[in-house]
C-alpha cells in the first residue's frame, strides 16, 4: 500500500511539472523579439486539389475552392466518400452551405458563366477559412460582395500559414476582383456582422498593445464599419463605449 501511495504521488508530480512546462505559444512574434525564429517544418509531399465548382444563387460566376493536401506516403490511398476507412486520403477540401464556403483553402478560382477562362483570387500565400456571399447587399445596393476570413501573414514566425496565425478580414466582388483587405495588419479579427438596413459591415479587431504576443484583457479592441452602398469600400472607426 505504501509503495502504491509513493507511485501515485510521483505520477501526480510528473503530471503537474508537464502541465507547467506547457506554455501557450505566442500568436505574434515581433521582428525585434529576442525569441528564436522557428525553422519551417519539413512538410510531406503535397498535391493541389480543387473541389467541384460552386455557384452562389443569383450570380454569374463559378467558384472553385483550391487547397494543398498532404500525402503521408507514396502509396496513400484515396477515399471518395465518408464511408471509406479513416486511413484513406480524403479529397474533399471545403464545405458549402447557403451562401457560405468553409475550409482551409489556399486559393479560390473564378470562372464567369459561359467562359472557359479561370483566374485566381490572389497570387499571395493565404489560408482562407471562410467565404460568405452577402446576398442582401446584392439585392439592395446592387453590389455582389464576398467577405473572407483568412490568415495572410505568418505572424507567429513558424514558417507556415495556419489557424494559429492572426485572422484578417477581406472583401471582393463576386468575380474575385478588387480583393481588398479591410482589417489592419497584426490586428486579430474578432467577428463581423452585416446590418442590412444601412448596408454596413461592422467588425471588431483586437490589437496586441502590450506587445506580449498574446491577445488578452489588457489589449485594445477596435470597432470599424464600411458602407457597402459606397463602392470605395472605405473603412470608418467608431467608438460605442
């Protein structure tokens, strides 16, 4: 019994030490930081995949979601549906619900109906996590607008773009043209909301004002909106508190 008690105490001690050493990694590492920059991870072989095209209701464009998927071995098997074994490689890279695309996408290709020409949203490295078509703005303001939540900077300096980097807010026309960043570099997007009555897109960001690499209660929240009735897409600040 005594030996069992000692063993349990040692187990708890090791567990607590392990938890203490597990520190949350900073979301932002600044250029003048004394911390070592992590070397890019050696990735496995990747193949580029596009899902079948999506057409938002009432628009004249097809959207082709594009992503890179990692192949863990040269003989990796492909799965075509959810009934296949989890050891198989899935070719599905996005999910689509009404007016919304989600996933971890490197790009979106656009194709006008009736044309064989396909063009990319961007040539810059990005990780697009959410795309929303603002149908009500199209109906009222006669602008067909897409809103994107994505990572466009390797803010934690780990050599890759992923969900651990700062999320930014972009908009574009339904054709993918005028792809425009509306949030500020190094400010994390908290959320956004469309107010249909005045065609305004409101959004909040948080700034790491104390430069500790994390977003916490000591940092500053910014409030913005842009008027989608105006084709200039100018961002305005406002202060509700």
